C-alpha cells in the first residue's frame, strides 16, 4: 500500500522543479493526481507519471486566478469523487529588483501568484474537505518568508504571507479534521534557481553553492517532495499549522563564521 493509496490530490506548479518531483513521488505512492501548471511542462510531467505506471491528468491553468482554481478543484472532484490533499506550490521569484525601482504592479503580480494563489486553493478546498471530515493542505512558502537575505522584497513578503495564511487557517479549521502546513525550501536546484546555478557554473564557483548551510550543498526537488508527501499523508496526522524548513539547516543558526565551535 502506498502512503497516498487511492487519494485524490492536486499539485500546482507541477510542470517543473519541486511540483514535478512531487507529482512523481505522490503518484508512486498511489495518489490519483490532477497536475496543474500554466506551462505545458505539466503535460510532460503527466507523461512521466504515466510511464512510471501512475495516474495523473494535466490541467493548464493559472494558480492565481479564482476561476481557474475553481476549475481544477472541480476537475479533481469530477475525476476522483473527492479531494484528499492539495499542494499549492506554484510560485514566481519576482527577480532581484532594487527597492527604489520596484513598482506596485510588480508587487501585485508576485503576491497574486505566490500568496493569493495559495489563499484561493485553501478557500475552495475547505468546503469539500470539511464536508468529508478530513483533508490535508500543503503550501509552499520559503526560508525567504522566515528571514531576510534569500530573495527580493515582494517574494519574501509573499512567502511570509503564506506562513501567516497557514497559521491563521489552521485555527479557522478548528475541529474539522482538516490540516494545513507549509514547507519552507532553502536553495533548491529547480527552474526558478537555474540562473543562479548557470552563473556559478560559468564562473567555476559551483562548489560554493549551498556553503552557508551545514550540509554544504543545495537541495534537490525530491527532498522537498518527500516533506510534502509526509505532510499530505496520514503519517502527519498530528502536524498542523506549521512552517517547516527544508533547507539543510540554513535557518537553524544566527550568522556565524563557518568554523565549527
Ligand atoms: N527553488 C528554490 O530554491 C525555492 C526556494 C524556496 C521556495 N521555492 C518555492 O517552491 C515552489 C516551486 O518552485 P520551484 O523551485 O520548483 O521552481 P520552478 O520554476 O521549477 O517551478 C515552479 C512552477 O510553477 C509554475 N507557475 C508559476 N506561476 C504559475 C501560475 N500562476 N499558475 C500555475 N503555475 C505557475 C511554473 O510554470 C513552474 O512550472 C515555488 O512556490 C517557489 O517559490 C523554491
């Protein structure tokens, strides 16, 4: 028996990186998946799932649009009769724009995808999950939502907002049997961070990537997928309202000299 055997699951941002790794892992564990992305990378993900013997359907949609969110949640219910878990994972980095040059429009787009997207996933999953009396919601935040120094301002604010959304919603869901948690990735090698990795390769400084955390390396998408699987499954039946870093230990310390004490 897989850890998500027969469960109806939605993952957004499934066309690349963490969402693709999660799609492969969740379906290997028996989930019946609606894989969502705004790019057609999601079709490739679903092909990979099917080749591995899993069950998935691709939906091209904007995770920050309420009509689209309603649409893909309806799709999961019509295909699988229920919704057991949703991972609101789609996100954009917003780049590194100097503060004085940032515009409200730039902030609005980053917040729309990264924060309003998870809010909409929460809003439209909750009625189904509370009626069932169970459900697991996972949202992708970031270490950038916990501390400064990992991203631009709108991205950091959006991810701090996701953590707050998760904490406040856990209490909105009191007594319903529905759980909600966030994962806070550190530096993970995905489409989003490809420019950083490419630049380091060009400069020959690849070995320096991830040196600030005690594991001394960047993370891989499957290492996030593993935490998402835990949180989406009944293994995490008493884990609720938390924002869990998966960052090699990066956020465990104050800034330090790098020498072991
Ligand atoms: N890679 C990292 O180091 C890192 C660190 C912290 C947090 N995160 C978060 O992890 C999540 C997954 O990102 P990733 O690193 O796998 O990057 P990625 O770019 O490889 O994947 C993100 C996916 O989200 C999709 N997407 C973006 N906006 C969308 C929208 N409006 N609707 C539907 N799909 C949309 C993209 O098309 C892409 O396929 C994001 O929320 C990101 O902010 C990543």
